[in-house]
């Protein structure tokens, strides 16, 4: 039995962690899921406005832009990330150029998969 568990553990572990994080997001961010956020890129800063608040983030506070198949992650120096679905952007190439103008490190993770 212990050998079988050892062989199945990676599969269980993947499933377990994925479900754990999914539940965590659903419970802690339930009032924010599927709510529109308007993000405006200005010279030197980003303005974000949702149904409860408005934020202004200096371009110098953006540490890196991470690109996956379906999302962009704007990682701030505080290690908080702004997740932007690619389908919500009209021109991905222009978006990357705008972020690049802030002097942000670009990380290509197009081949990333959940393991």
C-alpha cells in the first residue's frame, strides 16, 4: 500500500494544492471575482479603478511583467501582482511596449503549466 501511495502522491498533491488555492481565492475574494476594473496607463503611473476604490501606482513601483499563455502579471516591488487577462486587452504588443517604457523587467512564461 505504501508503494502505491508514493506513486499516486504527485497526482494527489497537484489536485490538492489546486483545489486549496481555488477555495482560498473564492472565499477571500468572492466580492471581487468577475467585477470590472478599469486600468489607465498614464505617463509615469497606472491608475486602477474598481467598484470600491481607486488606486494610483507609480511606474517605478512595477518590478516585472510576467507573460503566460492567458494572463499578464504586473508584479509590484511589494510582491503584490495585478493579474490582467489577455482577452481583456485589445493590443497585447502595445500593452507590453507601454509597460516596457516604465523600465520593467519582462519574463516570458508562455510555456508555463500548472504542475
